[in-house]
């Protein structure tokens, strides 16, 4: 399990040229890249063992989509390069999980706690603000874990929903056989090699999970009601 929280995040699966977009939730390729970096894998290493893990992410705090632009000049000629638009999620919090072989999952958890390369949230300019490793969970399925995991939104965000004892959060999971509403996303990594990055399509299903709000106001209670007659 991973906690992905920071001032800025950017998880683009369709970024091209001077326009770098971000999805509404972390991509599978982005999180698997984070895990591979924590292990110290070279970018040219085969990611197929990671790609086979079942992946899911829960949106604990949506964040705000913001746009930035950057300018650059060629170092040799000083010629101005095209303006680059970059999109980010500000103040977002996600819980992500990977499900698979016990040995590989245990190895990934150890790597997150002592990463070979520092983790970042989609781009190197987006460091995490909290520890990424949430540890191992032993429930039967990834979906069960995401349903039982406590709400990791910031306290101020939880207090904003103080009138809701329970909140419903969006989950995006690798589609399983029998899922009816499935979207296709091209973010299943086949190669992280910078000279020839390749991604395949994967099916994604969206579900809502209800979790308790620890900052909810207590229910109204009249201590005299028990003394009143019928």
C-alpha cells in the first residue's frame, strides 16, 4: 500500500510535446515506475513482473487542477523554445495498492522504506509530503483493502465534511472478468526505456467505497429523552 500526498502531483498518461496534462488519479505506469525506482531498477530493465500486479487507487482528496507554463532557450544558440504548458493536481491525496505474489510484494514494501532513488509523484518536481509506504495488508482482495483502509485526507479536508459521518470515495481498479463498465487506458508499461517508451491498454473499472469520517460531528443527543414518558 502507498500513500501519495504532496503539494503538487502530475500523472500524465497522454502528455505530448509542449502540453503535459495530468489525470484525475495516479496512473499505473507512474506508480509502477515509482516502485521500480525504489528498487533501483535501470530504466531499460524489463517491467513485466510489475505490470502483472493488480493495481488500484482510491481518491482520498481530489485536489485542484492547476496550469503552469515554462519557457526555455537552447543553450548553444540562445534560441527560444516553444512555451510548455504543464498541468498539476494541488493538495491531492491518494491511496494506491498493488496485489500479487507475496515475495515480490514484500520486496517492494522494503524498497519503499529504503528507496534506491527518492520517490516523486509523477514528476521530479513533485516530492511527497508524507511517507509513501503504508505497509502490507493481508485481506483477500485489493478492493477489500481499499474499502477498509482509513481515510487519509488532510484534517482540514475531513473537517470540511464534518456533517458526513461517512464519505464515499472513488476507486479505480484494474478491471476483472465480469466487470460491466470498463474504460480503456494506455498506461500499462511495456518499457520504461527513455529511447523507446511503450505502453499497452488496460481495462479500468470505477467504484465507490464508503469510509468513516474521523472528524465528523457527533450525532445530536438529548440526555432527557430517556426520562420522558410515552
